[in-house]
C-alpha cells in the first residue's frame, strides 16, 4: 500500500505515532519521525531506528524546522498533540500553542513543500455532549475543553489550507483509542492502560463518575488502517471522518472484561465526575466506510487480549 512512499509522522514516538510508523516501515515506506519527547518515549522508537526510521528531535512549534524536515516528502501524518483533556484545562495556553498553532505550522510547512496529503489526527472530543447517539459528522460541535476547541479549530485550518492552497487534507476524528505501547505512567494517562496496571497490581481502581458513562473504544490497529487508507484514497480530501469501532461500551463493562482476561478482581472506587468529561459517546462510522472502505477488525475483547498479552502479563 505505502511501498516506496516517503512519510513524515509528527508525534511518532507516541502511542499512535509509533504504531503507525512501524506499520509504514512494514509496508516498505521511508519514514521520518518528528517528536520532542514531551509525551513520546524513546522505548517506542528505539526498535524503529534499526529498521531505518529517521528520528528528528523537534517540536511542531518550530515552523522553520518543519519546513526543512518535510523537504522531498510526500505524506504527513500529523499525530503530535497535547492529548489530555485534563491537562489542556490546566494549561490552556500550552494546548493552543501545540494543538492549534502547531497544526498551522505543520500545514504551512506542508504547503511550502508541496506535500501530497496531510492526515490530521482530530478527536471525537470536538462533539461534546451530543443530543443523539451515535454521533455523526453532520452533528454540531460543542467542545467542552481547550483540547477539544483547539482540535476543532485545527480542522478549520485544514479546511482553509485546502480551499486557499489546494492542499489535500483529511481530518480523522479518533474515538477512544487503546492498544500496545499506550502509557499508564502519566498523571494524564488514558483509562484502559491504567485499569490494566491497577488490576495486575491488585490495586483499587478509581473511576470518575458512576462507571455507566459510555465510550467507543477503538483498537490502535484500526486507527492505523484508517490513516493508511486516508493517505492513498484519492476521494479522501477536505473531509472529516469519525474513526471508531461503531459500538458503545460502559466503563464498568471494560473493567469487567479486563478482570476476566487477567483473572483478577479488585475494588472499584467511584469519584465525582471531572470537568470537561463527556457522559456518553460513540461513533457513526458510515462515512469512513464509504469514503475509505474502513472496516474495524478488532472488537473490544479481542483488542484487550492482544494489548494485555503484549504487556507480558501472566
């Protein structure tokens, strides 16, 4: 699919970016990662160096560096972001600098280098609390956090660059991603790796809310599938697409499945809901199916089995 193509992955030392870079290399692409290691990790990319991936230490806030590094490349998979909703509420200026201004820098550098297509990692957070479920791309956005607002404005900039400069851009609205190499260490870590770690360690799990809030959990390999199809599909340009599993699962159900796989049970402590957190969410993925021929290959139980197995858990 991508054999011989020259690809940039911003945020390539992160969870999604490193999985994407690995798949690109498997398919025979030439890959360059740009990452300042704010949330990326060296262990995510060490094995990629041996496969010929070039690692550039730099931030998307540095437009001059981006313009230089994109020279002669064809595709930009823009994964770099300040990804935590909670952290964006604590540091709104930082969120804007990275998630909005950094995206503009990526688009401008791509324009100047006549990049074939930019694939922008957006988020389901842009929808906020929705009136109906599943949420589709025609629903009016109602962002509830700086992160969500900046992602929505990033989409607007993508649209602007397509209209003004004919730069092909696809915005992929990721739902709740999980899978191998997702960190449980950060204070802002995603729920699933934290749950796994707590259960393995026989420690109490803390849930914000009653646990009946729902999410659309999508395995990282399905996210990678969508990125690669968005890159090569000629009809995929100047559009925003939901990328999820198309199914709704409660937090309590996720914990039950993880306990079942690991064969351990721990106590659950329910706390007050957090600011900026959405109650219920899941994706209508029909548009991605139509435009990308996207079809999720992983249900939650199968994806959690692989995630836990790769963590070397007995």
